[in-house]
C-alpha cells in the first residue's frame, strides 16, 4: 500500500471544523419592492418562499 509523504499530501485550506462558519458582508442595492429582502432571507435563513396577496 502506498502512503504519500507529508510533503506530497495536499494542504488543507479550511479545517474540517470551520466548514460553513464563514461570514460575509453583502450590500444589496435596488429599487423599492423588487424582492431584495426576500432574496436575502431565502439564502440566509433557508426561508420558504412567501406569496403576497
């Protein structure tokens, strides 16, 4: 069985315990009432789509 030497092993850029814990700041610009908040909520809170009546 072949085992890669330490210098041949790929480097980790993100530790396993840090996956999914990155934070970003995003600025969303646009006209009023076009769905900016709905889009943000969908990606951040996994919110269900809601319908205006």
